[in-house]
C-alpha cells in the first residue's frame, strides 16, 4: 500500500477540492447522478468503475471539458456553481486549476517534445521563452526524456509520447492533475514506463486524480479510491476499503478486472 506518513504542512493543511451534487445528463442518460466527493490535496485519488460508469465525465467535469447540469466545484477558495451560464472568466479560472492527461496523448504533431511542453507556459502563463525552455527541459528530464527534447512525436514511442504529455501537463503547474486511463492505449512494456513516472509523481506533494483499469496500479498509488457505478459513488474510502470490501459488486469488479 502506498500510505505515506503525514508530512506537516502538506496535505491536510490545504483544503480539499470539493465536488457537490454534480449532475450531468446526455439526453435521457444520467451520466453523473448527484456526485459529491472530496479530493484531498497532495494525495492520489484513483477513480475506478465499470466502463460507462461516468469516470471520464467526472474527470472532464472538473476541467469543464464537460459542463455539468448542476453541482458545485470548490478548489478551496469558494464554490463555483455549475449548471447556469458561466462567464468566460469563471470558465478560464476553473480550467486553470487542473490539467488533463488523455489516453491518446494528444501531442501537437508539428511541434517537438520541447515545443509541446513549452507551448502553453508561453502562451497561457506568459512565461518568457527562455524560462519556459529551461522548465521544459527540466520536466522532460523528470519523465526520462532529456535526450528527446528535439524529437517530433512521430519519432517517439507511445510511452514516450505519453511521458511528453505528462511533462506538458506538469509545465502548467496546475493545482490538480487529471489522468484519464493514461496507460490503456499502450502495450504493457510501454505502459510500465508511464506507470513508473506516475508512481514517482504520486510520491510528491501533488494532487492527482487517476482513472485506471489497472488494479495493480491503483493498489500501488492510491491514497483514496472512489468507485463509480451508473453515475453514482458506490464507494469513497481508502484503498483497503475497496480492496477488502465484501460488497458483491466490488468483489465482482475486482475479479473481472484483475
Ligand atoms: P467511463 O469513462 O466510466 O467509461 P463515461 O464518463 O465516458 O464513462 O460515460 C458515462 C456515460 O455517459 C456512458 O453511458 C456514455 O455512453 C455516456 N456519454 C459520455 N459522453 C457522452 C456524450 N458526449 N454524448 C452522449 N453520451 C455520452
Ligand atoms: Mg472513460
């Protein structure tokens, strides 16, 4: 289990990200049905659940890639009410709090690894180019790709592309990092190198939310497990609450997925 000693001033001291009553429908389909949960700071929250249970929709709602019909999001400085019309300013403010890493990497093909990592810091955060490049090189080194700074995505393996995408997300220095099945498009050996990078990030004082189908990975990195089913939170607890639960639905999921 990845439980770490409480470091003073790390988590705990900072308010969690709080979601209340998040509802999202697609026509008649209720994808998220009144979801409320807290995402602790400096910790790794793993989102589990069957396919179609609403995991991606929940992650995307935190980033407003999906606009919930109702609910509130609070990053610790006041709740934002979703559902009604949001001003562009509110949307930008909420979006600026989190960064998403997608299953399919979504790198810009016409930019080098370094170009991908520095683009947003320069254009969105207004960082001077030289500073952004220094940050970019540091982050590429962090994900084990110092030597690939000038490579274009089509010259990188899937695992390397995903590590560039992780460096790019880190370059935004977001409050919260969101990962939607970051290894599921990769062959096992390439997935393993991405898992190592994620496990390192999970050891740092970062707020991560990770959707995964890998129970081994969940067991390794999760400080908290949230299990969704049919758009509802079926379990919200520590890893042991999930891995040792005798709830029939959770047991079945563990057997099928493992
Ligand atoms: P998960 O990530 O857990 O597999 P999703 O959040 O992708 O689940 O989807 C939850 C439900 O919402 C599913 O039934 C899915 O088909 C539906 N859904 C997701 N996105 C859309 C969309 N853009 N339009 C219509 N239905 C959607
Ligand atoms: Mg999904």
